[in-house]
C-alpha cells in the first residue's frame, strides 16, 4: 500500500530554487535512503514531508491517520527531566493505565462484600488489563533499558539530567525516544553521526526489524547497504527513485546517466539534421520548398527537447609522496595514556611497515584520537615510546581542523604554508576541491564543515608526505567526495593510519584493522568485512571454550548421552542389537556398490557411474552415523 506520495513539489527560498517538480512514492514497510550532495535540499524535503514547512506548489499526501516521527540534526531537549524521565514520557498513557489498575485493585478490595459492584469492577479491570498487556505495559521498562544500552548510554546514567548532555548525546536521546514511540513513518536525518560502531550496528538491526516505514538521510554507505531496500537521489533540484540498496543505486545511477547522455546526443544530431534540411529548403526560395521548411520548423518547435544530463561537480585530487620510507615506518611500544585518573589505554603496541593501510576502530572514549595526537607529537604519552623509521614525513588530518586559522582567507591559508608556489598553482589546487572564484577569499571560519575539510585535504595533498594520519577523514564529506578520497588513498604509495567510523571507507582502503578496547587492542588482517568474519569465528571459539572446553561435536554427544540415560536397560539393548544389524546390512551394501563400480558396463556409462558413486557416498555417511550411535548405546548399556 502507498503510504506517502509527492507530486510536482516545488520549493524556493527567495530567488534560490531548491526543489523542482519533485515526485516520490513510498510504500508501507519500505526503507528508503535519501542521498544527494550537501545543499541539494534533503533536509528541506524532510521538513516538507513532516509538515514543518509548506511547498510553494505541488501536493504531499500521507495516508490518513499516519503518525510521523522525525529526527533532525538539532536536538530539541531543553527540559530538566532526567534521561529516564524523558523516555518514560513516551509511555505516559501506559503508565496511566497501570496507575488506574492499582487504583481498581484497591477499589475491588473495598467492594468485596458487594458482589454486584465487585463483578462490574472485575469486568472493567479485566478489559483494562487486556489493553495494558496489548500495549506492552509489562515491557516498557526493559524497552527503555534496551534502547539506552543499544545507543551507547552506560548503565547508571539514567538519573543524569538530560539538559546536561552534550549535543551528540542529546541527538542520541532524541533517537531513543523516537524508536520507543514507533511512528508509522520514521524519518531520520543522519542518525549515525554521533554513534560508535557498536551502536550503529545495533541501530541497523533495529531498523531492519522496524514494523513501520523508514525514510533516512545518511552519508553512511555501509548503513544504507545494510538497512535500505530502495533509494532516492536529489540532484540538480530533481529527485530520482531507485530499487535496491546503495551499491545497486550507484550502478543504476551511472547507467541512467550514460543512457540519458546518449539520448541527448542522438536528439541533438537529429535536431541539427532537421535544421540543415530547413536551411536547404529555404535556400531554394520556392513556394513549395518554403512551405516544407515551415512545416518542419513547426514540428521542431513542438519537439520536447531533452536537457543535457549534468552530474554534480566532483572533487578531484590524489596523494603523492615526495620520497620513499624505509621498510619500518612507525613503531609504538608499551604506550599508555590517561586523563584525570582515568586510563584510556595501556601497554599498546603498534608496528607499521611501508605500504600498510591500517584502520583503528573502537567505541567512543577509548582513546583513538588521543593515540593519533600522541603519534603526531601533539600530546605526551604517560608511558611508552613512539619511533619513526627512516625518511618518514608525517601528515596529519585532524577531524576538528584545529590546524586551520579561522581568521585567514582560504587562499592565504594555503599560500602561507606553501609560499614558493605561484598564486595560479594555489588557486588551481583549490579548484580541484571546488573552491573557486570569490570562495577563495572567504575567511576559513565562515566555511561549512565540508568546505573546511576540503581545505585541510588540499593542504595535505600539497605536503606530499609519505605517512598519513587521518582522523575521521570522511566526516562532513558528501558521498561523491568520499569516493574520490577512497580512490586517491587506494592509489597512494605511502603508508596510512586512520581512525574512522565509516565502514564503507574502511572496506575500500584498509588492509589491516586494529580494534581498540578498554582492555587492550586486537589486530585483524583484511578490511572491515574480514574483521567481522574473523571476530565472529573468534567469538564462536571462545563460546565453545566457555562450555568447558568442549567442541560442538562433543556437546552434541553429551546431549545424546543424556537422552539415552533416560531409557530402560531393555530398550537400550534392543536398540544396540538393531544398530549392529543395521551396521552389518550397510557394510554389505557398501561392498556390493564397490563391486558394481568395477563392472565395465557401469564404468562406461557416466550416468550409472554417477548414481553408484552417489549411493556409495550416502551409504558411507549412514555407516558413520550408525557407528556413532552404536558407540553411544554401548556406553549407555555398560553404565546401566
């Protein structure tokens, strides 16, 4: 069933047209990802759908009675309530029902001597109890605890005033409140921005099971791949829908662009041909030819001309190293660091060799950025050493862009660091990062987060260092810029150490993943998907070890032995005798099949040969199972 429809929606701000003839259809239960470059109008579209803003023209239709919940990037929690109380507000109707039930219980105790009144009250109590259970009356406390844990709120923080939370924590609390409310249409604007990897994975699983419909804006391509079954892109003021997750969307978008460009070129060729014919007819200057020319001109005027497809401008850059390092690039030994009595990490070792691409992951607050700051020489370690190999030139991309000067204009931010370069060279580099014209004279402090990130990347590119420390390099970058950055790093011949929550980025760039935890660090070869698989295997091994060191096969044998112990001695002996008989029959069948394999008529017939081989394999598997059963039965009889 169609839940949401947009038809020919237009929106402008003064003279700036943001959305033009936007059409959208969203089915009940779909999980749609909305993407587009920064400033393309995604948040504006969200406000229009939620009713927070009116379109200039066009229609937006929601199924009657649909509840809508929207998470914005600006948290709206201002009250003095605690975290727990903020979330309990979601369940106020259920809590009122619970209070009424307690009140009715007291009333029934008082009316026990009045059978008629007691029976009437009892029926009302039963009806209210059913409603209470249907609305999850017994579940809401555990649901609150579950969503708090899933979104990374440590146990014990429930009594903290919500107004004292940081901006990112307030956004997470708003997300928790929305998930508990469970609106029919859940609209999320960059929900993973303030989540660590564990919380992001929890949110993915929650949204995949969500009973309603989801519309999400996100730059997290891994998240979109995991959650979404359809996509929509805002580009050049218009919206295009696609089926499938982000990877399928990327392929379809490229195919669409190529098809549209081909159709446009073919139409331009045909228009040029018709115009040449018209010109030739007019050149004849005869009545008949002039009429033919006018007829063709009318047809040409009525032709619906295709717009030339234009892809959004993309950042274009690459990283080069001005010299090669030795084989050993970075050695970190027994490193420890803490603040105000709290240890972030200790006894940490790290060894980077030339060409390594290492991604550091872990929960928020474990010290990932602190580690990079120590390696970059911006912080002192409490204990341990950081040693660089020969010919190492260190370049550091700080996610806070603290090395940029807010009062300088963009041009001088680069030129002051590279005074030997000509202005045209500096402006050319900035143009690669889409900073052109008067943009280069803006103060750095007035730039958006994405623009500041591009300035920092431009400086890093010009330095030509051979060891890059990158702290959340994809933050604030749109998807196209992220893809260009990934390509540039893949082609980089130096060494990379990066902290990132962007799993798609890690999959593209990393050849090694280091997971930092409060209790230490663990190294995994491969990218993020390899890390997940190896961690799953490791956890399975640890789970088996926790079961007394037994393997899965040993556990299955123990379960079977326990079942057999419940049978009588007579029944066990009968089953043992039957097992021995089945073994003898199966061994004879195997012997017969092996005899058939040697027959010329079987050997020469491929289909018969395959049949005999299959039956032999199945009989052998049956014999193995019978021997296991015989062994278990023999032990059970001996113990009996």
